[in-house]
């Protein structure tokens, strides 16, 4: 089965490094956006890519006033621009570009070349690479078509700074001469990020940062069309107590498949001990036996957290089987449950969830009945405080109504373990091979090696710096194993689960 989702990857081009004009970012402030002229309801500050408005000049015959000007605040090396026209317009605006190093004298870029915008509509963005990178402090957009309204973004990095947007981290290299020419005592530790504990390191000719996405108070913003993820941090000069410049990396969020690189692996295992060292290696479980569950997502990103949206037991491998018992719902432990302990949705480490379950038997079932355990897992970006992980877990201690089962998050991955045979002292019916093959799996797919253990793995592709994950189809792999001698049984653990489960909290 193929799992379709969003892979967060760098484009490997100039479009990796926007300066933050666009509406979702607004790193460039309103007062840094000016114009030669503007219609009353279409001021310069509305000329932001993806904004709901646009900049529109007054067309009074004076072409010298037909420009939108962006002040970058310091010298940047500009490699490209991206533009839209007026929202809902039939087409976008063609334009030329001019640059300046002082804000007064401007020079045409690419010999006055006309950059052609999309003819498909004003809301269609077009990206343009410059023929040659331009170093400037100011950039002007000059409309040259009948439709004159513009929304823009600029792609650039500060002069003497290299920014490399990698899959899970951002590399920043700053030429030492920017600081040491005026202050020979300036050190790498004088530079820090949003999190002042994140200091630069000392290279041979550069001061360097290696920023893992989601760390050092790096901010995440998702574009309005959900096609890009932006990671933003700032470099501070702590010696002068001032901001030096912004660092922004843009990542393309494109549909991909589970066979792609950069995969996340979800696993669910059951252990005999609370330290999660000794795996349960057979499918025969004693009634009342303590089972220690551990669900993990394997990732190197510190910005990924694992969340369980639902966990339940069923008497067949069908997660929607009528004979079922839910003990985790909407990320929270069901209050009426009497079998699960030690579950905390906000526990650390962030990439795993654990809980303890006392093995039970469905009411009215005979000796040797079977139980399957299901969990729906979700990976979220910790930096996204509005994620399902954050909002569901935050509601566990509140009185807010939680989601209904029908409102399943499309990002959830379904994990299942089983079947397990529940036995107790006095049972006279033992599981046999005929029972083991009642239509669940072909005998050729059953793992019979006692060295193996029950486990479920689902491989999907990440958010990188992720982000936010998109549609995932759960891939379920079930493994069953040989029996061993049973240990001491516990009596009187069976409960009428249909009555208990009917009362789980709203």
C-alpha cells in the first residue's frame, strides 16, 4: 500500500531564501514599503505576495511615479523575485526592476528587461531568477502593462552571508570581516539567535550557525496555499544589543510517496517490563498481565512530537469491529477506563508515547479468545502550537468537548498488534493451529520464529523540516509468533467492557 503525504524538501534554488515581504511573514515592515504613487485603497504596504489586497499606482501620465519600492535595511545579494497581480484580476502585471545601493540613484536590472507575469490570473504567482545577482539596499518594481497592480516577494541573503537551507537544518556562515574590521575583539559568542543560548561557532574565516529546524526559537509559518513552509530566525549582535539580520528558509511541501528518502518510521511494541527492554515474544498473554506499550516515531528532528489520537482493543483485526473497547480517545485517557495506567500525552521524550495495560478478556468470551490492539498515531511540529497534537493534549485537563470519532485527522497512521490469546488459570481450551489461521493471514505470511516479536511499523515521509504532515494512508503490518509456557494467571479481571466503554467522556 502506498502512503501519500507531503514531503518537506528544499528546492535547491534561489527560491529557498525569501526576505519576508510576503503577507504571511511580514518581516519587511510597512514603513519599508513605499511607492511613487498609490490609489487610496491600494497602498504600498498592500503589495505583499499572497496578501488580500495589492499595490496599485495612480496612472496620471507621470511614469516616474509608477514604482513600488522595497527597502531592505542593509545590503543584500538579490537573486530573484516573485510577483502576483491584483486579486481576482484576469492576468498579472508585467514589470521591470531597478536597484539602488543608497535609496536615491537607481539602475535598471538586466538592462531593463521586461519580466512577464502570469496570463492565467492575478492570483497566480510567477518566480523570476535574475540573470546576474544584484547587490542592493533598495529594489523597485515598475509595472509596464495595462494592468499595473502588484504583490511581490524578494529572494536574497545579506551581503557577506551564506545561507544554506538543508532538509532538517539551516547553515549560516557570516564573514568575520563584517565585525572584526571595526572591532578586533569581536567573538563568535557575541552573535546569537532568537534563543540567546544559541551562539555562533568560530570558523576559520566565518562565524557559523547550524540551526536544526524547530530549535533556537526558530519560527514556522505555513503559506496560505499550504504549498510552502517558512522557517525564520534572527541573528543578534549581543555586544551591541541589536538585530543584525533575518534568516528565512522556504521549503516546498509537495506530494510524495513512502518510497521516498527522508522517511519517518512509526513503531508500536509491547514489553514485559516498565523499562521497555524485554519484548513480549509470543501471542499468549495471561489474564491481568501487565503489558507495557511503547509507540515511537523515529526522527532526528527535535521539532517532531508523537501524539496518540486513539487506542482501542478489538476481537478481530478490523479496527471498526463491533466488539471493541477504547481506552485513549482524542489524545486523552478515557476517564472511565480501568485497565490503562501511566499514560500522559505531554510526556517526554517527544517522539514516543507509553502506557501500561492490564490484559483483559471481553465479557462473554470463551477461553482462548483473541484481542487486537490498535493505535492511531500522529506526528506534528512542536513549533506549530495550533496542531492537532497540541490542541488535543491541551484539552485533556479541560472541560472542552473533544472530537467525535467520525472527525478522524487525515494525517493519522493506523498501527495494530495481534492477535493475542488471553488465558487464565483453569482454562482447558488451548489455542491450536486451526485457531491461528481463521482467515486473518495466509500461513505463508505468519512469522513462526520464536526469536521474532510482535511489532508494527509504518514508514512515511517527513515534514523536515516539517512541518505540518498531509494525507497518510495507514500501512498495517501484523506479525504473529509462536507460543511459550504461560505464567501465573489472574482471576476476576474480566469486566463487561461494553458497559464501561459506553460511558467514556464527552
